[in-house]
C-alpha cells in the first residue's frame, strides 16, 4: 500500500474531495514526522507505538574495498505493533 492508496481510501470512506483527503493525509504524516524529529513518542491505540531511540556507534565495512568504516551514533525510529495488529492472521 502506498500513500495514494491511503488517500483513495479516505475519499471512498468519507466522500470528501481527493484534494482535501490528500491534504489531510499529508498533514497527519507531517505531524508525525515533526513529533518524531522532536523525540516525542507517537501512540496509536490499536495500531502501535512509534518512538525514536539512540543508535550506538558501530564499525562497518565497505563492501567494495573491505576497509573498515566508522558508523557515527544517530537516532533510529522504532515501531512496536499493538495487540490488535499482532493478532492479524
């Protein structure tokens, strides 16, 4: 499923115009991105939790040359599915 599929589903379920649905979906995604950028946790009941965790420094290898490359510490977005999402068969 891609973003366009989500927009079309919003149009089909609500009956609003495609332009308004696209704006609504974009607003939700932008709000989620901004919250994660600030380090906030996003909890969607029945779906799951998004949070930002620090990532440790690591050592990787350049596959072409085999040389070791230092990987700097950073942040990674993690998703933990909720109970309802885990029970999907």
